[in-house]
């Protein structure tokens, strides 16, 4: 009648799953950071005439997809991200206005401060969310260890009593 949770076999699985989720979140956050960098690079290329508005748009779409994935991972990990806001929509509004104007350093310099502000705000909030996630995972681990100790201590006398003559 021994189930996997009673034998402690589920602990390695949940630890592995937790580690995998942690790696996935770190990987997706890194990918989002790379997408923001790529968007800024493509915008700079656009301002010099070496990239098209379509290339900027494609870079924006990739950033939006990466943002959704990061949001999904944090939400799944029960980290509230409501204060991060809709970064893709904020960027879209600025990029649409930017791309309506002629490609030039002047145009880029006009809109780049707002674009950077949105990105820097995102990066700052992501750092906070990663810290919150790490703290939550540490608390979960402490709780698991504490519950495991409590269970083994309360089980010990029962086992001794059943084995006594």
C-alpha cells in the first residue's frame, strides 16, 4: 500500500521539475533580453537605411512572443506580473509613430528615449520578479524540508511501538 508520495519518490521528481522550470524561466528571460537588444539594433540600422520597417516589425513581434512566454512562466510559477504592464503594446504605440516618419538619426533620436524607457522599466521589473521567484522557491524548499523533518519525527515513535515485543 506504499504510494510514491509515502516512499518519498515524488520529491526528486518535484525537485527536478522545479529545477527545470527555473532553468526555463531563466532561459526565456535571457531570450527576452536578447530580443530587446535586437530590436534596438534593428532600429539603429533602420535609422541608417540598412534595415526596413518590416525588419523592425519582425523584431518587435519576436520581442512580443518572448514577452508572452516570460509572462506565462512567471504566472505558472505564481509570481504576480500585473505590475509589469503590457510592454508589447507600449512599444507598439511608439514604434508605429516612429516608423511613419522618415528613417533617419533625427527620427530615431526623437523616439529612442521613450523606447529605452519602456525597455529599462521592463528589465528593472524582471529583475524584481526573478528575485521574488527565487525567494518563493527558497521558502517552498524550507517548507518541504520542515514538513519532511516533522513527518519523519512523528513517524519514528510509531515505528518503534509497532516493532517492540
